[in-house]
C-alpha cells in the first residue's frame, strides 16, 4: 500500500510548514474533498489554501482573533485541555507535546515564564482555532472530534477580548529579565548604543522607561531604585562584576 504522506511534494510541504498543518491531516482533508490528489494540490498551491481558504482570508481570520483571547487562572487548564485535544484532531504532535508541557504548570508558573514561551502558547492556540474555522467540510471528522471542535465553553473563552485583560496584555508587550541588574545593564546598553533609546537619555530616565516596558521574573518593576541597587550590588558578585566591568570598560572608560 502506498504511503500517501510520501506523495506530497516539497512545495506542499513548505506550505504546510508555513501554516502549521501536519502532513497527515492535510492528506485526510484532501481525501475528503471531491477532487483528486493532483487537482487538490494544484489548487492548494495556487491559492495558498491547504484547508480550502486562501492565505489572504486566513490573515483576516487571524486579525479577528488578535485581541480575542482571555486566559486567566479560572480557565487556564480548560484551555490547555482543549488545545491538547485539538492538536490530536489535527495530528500536530509537536503542538500536543507543547500544550501538555504547559498543562503541567500552574497558572502562576505560566504567568512568570519567558515572554517568548507565552507568545508561542497564544500563537498556537490562535492557529488551531483558525484552522478549526477553516474546515467547511466537517464530514471528514467523526462525532467525537466534532464535539471537541464545537466546545462552546472554549469558544466563548477564545472569543473574549485580550485588550481588556491588562495582565495578559502585559505578557505580550513587556520584555522580561531574570534579574534587576541585567535589566539595568541592558537599559544602559540601549542608551550608549542608541539601540532602542536615545543616546542623550539620562540613565535614570532609561530606568523609568524600563518600569513601563519591562518585567523582572514576570513581575513589574516597582521603582527605579530596584534597578539602581541591583546594578550596584551586582558589582560585588563575581560573575556579574565581570560582565558589568567589561561593559563599563568598553563604553564608559
């Protein structure tokens, strides 16, 4: 028996990679269509539409979902469970493993994790939700899968407005640092190099900018003194003293 997955050419594989769709699920959707494999592949490539909607239409759907997700302590694990189930439906093993890893955490641990980790979570949830809405031909899914896809509670969770959720908005907009001194050092680097901040900016003004635009260990910076003291105290510790000393030698001496 021919492995239909091996029939996919490189152009199809690249398109699926761009969309985040598994090859196995693409084959399942293709087989459920009224077209033969070659016709479906040609149309999918021509319109960049592996699930029957063009890339342009997909982008509009993504934009509609931007700002339409609210994850909080009360629904965090429910969303994770939904995401795991959706990943299984779409045969996305990497997404499934990723969501299982997140589901093993508490909401507080997720809240304090690195910003890129949280961004990946939202991107994958959004992608799965859009792919779900792309499936015009749901005959290719069995009853159990349809029940997963049509979970109205989760749809209502995803349909809420992220912009009204100040805490989650902060996740996606602020850079997170492991320590106060590393944040302070980066602010100083931004100033002396002009990379993101003006070279004319005073250091204290840079620290005030950091209060609005940065977190330390997932938490807001309460006052510029946290950065001032963190930087000064770090000069008395071996590893950080070496890093700071090299920076000051390069830029201040």
